[in-house]
DNA sequence: CATTGTGAAGCGTTTCACAGCC
DNA sequence: GGCTGTGAAACGCTTCACAATG
């Protein structure tokens, strides 16, 4: 029951939804619910039930026909699949507005990603304290990554410094990067980058607004990779 | 050449990439480049050339065979398609860490989304100034939305208040919402919601890290909706 | 003759529909 | 009887490959 060596490959689209399910299931567990059906979970996640069942089936057959899924067990399995059975300390590069907000936002630590360090280049920022962390110099990055076993770096620098930040992270040994700068990063093979561009999100909304204004006015758009129209 | 009444429907996946192209093209224009091929643009955007051509073909036939695309004209067309021929003021609900960072981050205004207002419930925050904006009371939301013609709201509140924030935004007349709270929002039909959950992004990275650790170690994962492995 | 624009093939994701099982 | 698990159909997106063309 525990630990197949080579796990099934889970489709990316499913991987992107598992955290959502996990959040909902953890909330349900806390609220004292201990069984849930694919219908119930689908409702809470804003997706359809067949999708929930398909998604969960990639983890294994953890439900009971005629009954549903045991919440606690699903939580355990999803955690395991996502690699959340231990914490992943992250290091934040850039202690400006966004870096400070990220460091100060408790939600990261709560969900398994404690801030293991925050670095910057600006002497005015170094040694200030944000989110309970002393800001350190970029040069300390390798030491921080080594000592805290950091695998994930977060880039919260201005665009112009983002590529350099990525280079530093990679050299320090980080293998996954969450990039908030609106720049396409070049990284060596084997390093995973995800990009979150807030302006892009707004521009996608703008597209739909504009469509509503010019055309039918009741043309409710379908949800994209991450959007929803309920 | 200008203003077909009912535009082609553009696939969501393409809509999500147009802002990226736009950014790159605007940068190129500024750098004095005035022609670009699908290959060149693809390179800069980190995608393949066929995709660029297909994407651009949804806008119309704006290239020249054997030559390429005129940068300035493409910029103009993408802007128009995304509804970026005018600004979209946004209103931010929640003046905590994230709300302050968003308000203080100049990038929004620069890219066509000036902060038209920021509201909160906490008396300690009201009348403080963040990002050049005086924080106002949630009750002022309808007035702000009306006077500034705000169509897009940004939710930067704690999870517990997010649904209420959405309700206030919708009642005030906002029709698009960018939600940073890790909660599924219920909104009436005709309102578009996009969700950005930072912890979800990290969990997706964690999945790939974990896979690398358990399995092959050289199983470079394909890019998901928004990730990349270069 | 380099490069676009695009049918058609390939592939991944979603949804359907129902057999299997508690 | 109710709900899961899953083949198969349907759909949308990506990539190929090449005819069209300035």
C-alpha cells in the first residue's frame, strides 16, 4: 500500500488541480467532515464530478463505490503525491514591495513553504527585518541554500535583475524557480520555472471585458487554464 | 482595415499568450527593432514558431510572407484585441501586505491598469497612504467604481473576507475579478474571475521536485499551463 | 527564396456513459 | 441504490508540413 517505486505519470492539468482539492479537503477535515463524494468535492472546487474522479484515479483507487472518499486519507495521499510530506523552505530574492509582502504573508509557511531566507543587493535593505527574517546579501545565497536545503527560489526583483537572480539561484543549487518578474528566464535543463505575471492576468481580464463591451454582451467566456466564470 | 463588428473568437490559450508577445514586441519597438519573424518572436517568448504564427493568425493576416511582421503594427493590433487601447483602472480590496505591495508596484499603471482606489475595513488602515493612494473605507467602493468607471477589482484580503469582498465588488458594478485569496468565489453569471494562488504555484513546483528526487532524476517535466523548463 | 498562413495530423484534456462494486 | 473507476468519444490545443506569396 505504501511506496510504489516508479509512480504513474500524472497529467499536468491534474497536478495543477490537486492543490485546490487538497486545500478544500483539509478545510473539510478541520470542519469535522470525514467522507466526501466526487460530487461534493466537485461542487466545492467549482469543477465537474467526472473530472474529480479522473484526477483522483491517477493517485490510485482510494474511494469506495457507493460511499465516497475518506477525507483524511485523501489528504494524506494528495500530500504525498505532491511531495508535501515535508516542508520546502524557499528563498526569496528581492526585498522590495513584493518580496516583503511575500515574506510577510504567513500563508506560505502554513502551507508547507516557510521562508528560509530573503536576499537583496541594496545596502539600504540588507539587515532590515521583513516577516521575521533578516534580509541578507545576495552573496549569502549559496550558504542559505546549502544550510537550509532550499530547493525552491522565488524571484521578486525588478525585471532588469531577474535573469541575474535566476543565475545566482541556479548556481547556488536551486532547481525550481517561481518568477514574478515579467521576463522570460533562461535556465539550464533540469531547472523548472513557473512564471506568475500579474499584469498578464489583468490583460486576460481586459480581453474579456472588451469582448463583452464590443459584442453580444451576454457572451460569458469559458474559463481558461485558471479562470472561472460562475 | 479597422473595426470588424463581431471578431473571431480567439482560443483562451492564445489569449493567455498575447500579453507575453505584446510585452516582448513593445520592448523590441523601444529598442528600435521594426520587423520581426515568427522565429524571432518565438525565440524571445520561449515557444515554437508555428505556435506564434497560429496565434497571430487569429488576429488577422498581419504578416508579410518572406519578410515577417511589422513590430509597431503588431503591437497596435494586439493592444486593440486585448482591449488595451484605453486604460482599465482597477480597485484593490484589502490594504494588508499584498494589497500594499500591489498598490505600490508601479508595473500595473505602466501596463494600462492604474490603481483607481484601494479600500479596507480596518480603521487603522483607512486614510493611510499606500502607493500614492489614500486607503478608503469599503463603503466607498460603489462611489469609486462609479466615478472612475472601474470594471476590474482585485481581491487581496484574507481568505475569510474574500467572498464578502467579491459580493461588494459585484454589487458595486465590477464585472471582472482577480482573486489572490485561496478560496473558490461564487459570483453571478457574467462576472469573470481569475484566481492567482501563490501556494498552489509552489505546490506544483514541489510535485516536480519530489518526482525528481524519487524517480529517474533526469525526468525533466514538460511545461504546464504556465510553467517552463528550459 | 524566406517566411507567412493554414489544412491536417497528433496529442493531451475533458466529458460521457456505464460497468463494477460496496 | 448510489457512487466510484474507467474505456471511449469529443474537444481543444499544438505541431507538422507545405502551398501561397511578397
